[in-house]
C-alpha cells in the first residue's frame, strides 16, 4: 500500500495528531510537543516510503525505523495503529499498567517497533548497526532513524554519525526533527548547538533541508536520499513543536505535559476542523 | 594446576574467538581501537569482513552491536572492562539488556591486575554493575581452558552475556576434558576447615594457598565461581553446611562483587558469617600485577594468612 496523493497523506498525518492528543490525554502523561512536530514525517515514511507489511512485522527484508527520540512514542504508536499493526483501540491504554504501549518504545512488546529507545542519543547507533547488518546480509533494507534536535547534543550521536560515514551507509537515512525547542528552552540557548547543516556535512553526510510539514517536500527528500550512493543521508526537517494545536505550537512547556479536559477538547476540535478542510 | 604453564584469559579469548568464527558465520566482532590488547586482532586478521573497528567510541559500539543482533548476527564486543561496563553502562542497559538482545560483551583488563596503568584503567565495579542488570549473564573465567569453553558456549545463549577477562598470564588450571556448566561452580578438594570462593585471577591464588595450607594440616576447599550470574546456590549452601568458615576472594570491589553475591545467597538460605577479601572501597593504583595482588591482600599469602587467623 503506497499512498501518493498529498491530501490523503495530510489527512493521515492529521489522524496521527488526533491520536497523539487522545493518547496523552487518556494517560495524563506523555510528550505531545515533539510528537506533533514529527507526525508528517511519520505519515510519509509509513504510508509512502517504507517497504513494510504490517502483517509480517518481523520480515527480514523490511525497512527499519528507529525512533531515537523515544519519548515521542505517542506519534509512533499512532502511526503503527493507523498503518494496521494493531488496533487503534489499544492506544487508549498508552502508559497504563498492563499495556504494551510503554512510555517509551519496546521492541519486544509492540509489533512494528524495531528498536527499544528512550535514553537519548542511543537509537542512531542501533540504526547504524542495522544498516551494516543489512549490507552484510545483502538484505537491501533501508534504515530510517528519527532524532530530535535537542537529542543531538548527546555525544553518542556524533560517534554514530562518524561510523555511518566511515561505513558508507547509503542505506541509512537520518531525519532530524528540527523544531528548535527542548525542555528547558531553545536548543541554541540550552545546548548551544548551531550550524547543524554544516556539522552533518562535515561528518560526511548528504544533507537535505526541507519544511518538515510539507508532504511533497518530504517525499522528494526521501526519494532523493535513496538515489545518493556511498554516503548516508540526513534530512533536516524544519518543524514546529506542537504543530497543529494552536496553543501548543512553539511552546517548550508542551514538551512533556498532558492537556486538561478543556485543552483536550480545544485541541481535538482544531485538528478535526483541519481534517474537514482537506 | 601447573603454575609454570601460564596464559592470559584475554589471549585465550582471542584464540577461541578466531576458532568460533570458523564454526559460526554469524559471529561478528567489534572493538574500539584496542584489538591488539583485547586480542580480537586474531579474529580480525582471519575474518576482516566480519570485524568492525568502531574507533574510540564505546557507547556507539554497544549500540551498533545491538542493531547487528537484530539481523541475526552474534556480535562479540570487546574493549577494556572499565570502558565497557563503566563508560557504556547505560548503552548496555537500555540498548542491550532491556530489549534482551543477543550481544556478548567480552571485557578484558578487569581488576587491579591491569597493573601499571593504574586506577583509571582498573575496573573494580563491573561484576557489581553487570549482575544487577536483568537479562544479563555474567561470567568470570579463571583460566585458559575455561575461557575457551565459555566463549563458544555463550554463543548458544540467545541473550546478553558479560565475560570478564584479565590482562596478565595466569596458570592453566583445568585439563582439556574438564566439564563446565553455566550456573555451576567447580569444587576443588573436600577440605572442611574452610571454603574459599574465588573467581577469575584469584582462583589460582586460592589453589596455591590450598596447597600451602595442606602442608600445615589445614584442609580447605576452593570453589571456582566462574558463573557469577546465574550463581550456584546449591553448592554455596552445601559448602556453608560442610565447612567451618566461608571466605571469598576477588580482584574486584568487595561491594557488589563475588563476596556480595555469596552473602546474598547465604543470608537468605543459610545464614553464615562470610569473610570478604577483595578491594575494600578504594581505587586501584599503579604497580606490577603481582605486586598489586600482594598490596591489596588478595594473593596466595594473604589467603593463607587469613585462613590461619
């Protein structure tokens, strides 16, 4: 199933956003800001780009996805449910005792989750290992890894970037959810990270910068990354934290906070209106 | 035990790994710029396409190994114990143990017997750190024969394993036909005056002490606890019942290591006084390995003295 119509993908991204709000509201816990910023990226990956089959989540030849910024699990779970890996009903139990939908993704509990993540900076190394594994096996898989812009303050990210380049991992595509905010404020103020494009370029990456909420641009970026040989690619997706919910947009305070009933209703109303507009 | 025939367990590891590579094509070896010291260079020479040198980036190495294991590979990861269990602890915890991935961490240069490099390189807390992790198996071999058996045996376990290896050459204790089993200790002698539980490099020291004590008509038994986790509860309890004293000796902190593991078993199952010999809540220091064993009172003489007290 490959969806190519932009409007259809936009609607899927919007459905993902609605599920994110439902999950975090029901759990009264979780991370809405960064989940909303990466919803369009996930919609394009799971419905347009990746070679996957929800009926065979362990198929060896499948493409892999590692959510290195594991706290954005609401977005990943919403996407997997939307794609048919499991029932959307299960999203109601996110973060609850007895639920398989743990606070952070667990490879052994959720079909479609390709790596356990949560401690920032570690997912990209695992993705590098997968990309090497795929090459060793001539499996022909592509490995996608979504990292946050706050997350790349972790030194391990750059160890992994170096390894990706050294091993000529052209089957690895890193996506940077560049929303500019982390828990304590602006990324450039808190960690002091600047010149991200130049940094990845100097680590040997093919760097593609796009509007991370523009479906057409995202498709183009992923397609062009596939064509690049001998070097890994990074898509710097410029995004808005909290995208789609007016009062959450560009507010660091919505990094890891659940909406109250009134805020929940407003968020859902806003998102449903968008859906209708399409 | 022939004390003249000495081999370092890191050397045994390197040789066993190269042999295992012949038998199992899915064995992949990773190192962080220490392959000549960890002896993974033997494997690297033989199987260059299955060897990955990640450079001085241990945290990344653990993650890459985790990723490789999801493709059915069996990664053997090596560096010094302090950089594996210490520096990359959270990577081992979150990217390997929590997802229960099939990664073998074979850490060399454990303990004060690293020698001249001193405290920064002498890992005295790894048994403690590794055995507390769910899904982890912890093995601390005492000689060449046992190490070679362990390296192949752990390839059959489909979960994370930590193997603690030493730098200096130590006596070969076991004959080639010796039977080993993960989770089972090995009892040397039936003495009832004391049991000396040892692991890794201290096993040969304890065996030397046993010989010397025999000349003084004191009969102790030595138990090689090479399998730290799972641990041989049955044997530990049996020894506590059959012998007058329980002494533990390890090239590791007395906090959280072998001594603590023995105490945990006995305090719950058969409360017994335990005398722990090891590094007493302090960092190591530079010196020759044998000088350090003496300085920190975990060598043959220290064990003899302790038993005579």
